[in-house]
């Protein structure tokens, strides 16, 4: 049984905080736990504790282009689901802690910025929407 990877990219903290010595561990864990709790084990969603982080970069904020932010990308998946089924199911995720989360299945987008128009293989969700 194969699992199509689904990627979740979010602005997790200001870049300045990282440069001041604040580690990104806590917001990464918050995002991980939020994704895990949202889908729960009953939906067959798989996200591995301690190894779901696949990308960490920085870029301008979606809400304030003057503000550089740290962007974390986590991976999970739905076993035995097609790529489109996985993307459709993952796109129901709504974050309560992060302004935007970009959800996609193309690993080439991992270093991408979680803003803008959804790609053909991605969706952007608003918090609590």
C-alpha cells in the first residue's frame, strides 16, 4: 500500500526572531500537532512524530511583504489514496495558529512560498475558514 505525500507549508515565525536566537522547534511542533489532531487517526492520515519536517526556509510574509518570515514544510499522507484524493482530503485542513497554510503534493514546491494563487496541485487555506 503506497501513501501519496501531502505537504503543508506555513509561515511559523518572524525571521528576526530566528536571528535573535529563538528556535523554530515550538511553532513546528504546534503545526505538526494541529495537523495530526485535525485529521486524527480515524481518517487514516499518517504523520510521523519527529520526522515530518521536510523544509525550512524564509521569505517575505504573505500579509506584510516587508516582514521576512520562517516557512516550515511538513509532510503527511493518506495511505491507499490517489494524489487527487489525498490533496482533496488534505485541503480541508484549517489552521487556528497560522495565517496561511499551502497544501500541495508536488515535492518541487517544498521551498515555495505558502501564498498566492493555488497551483494545479495545491490549495491555499485561510485560518478557521
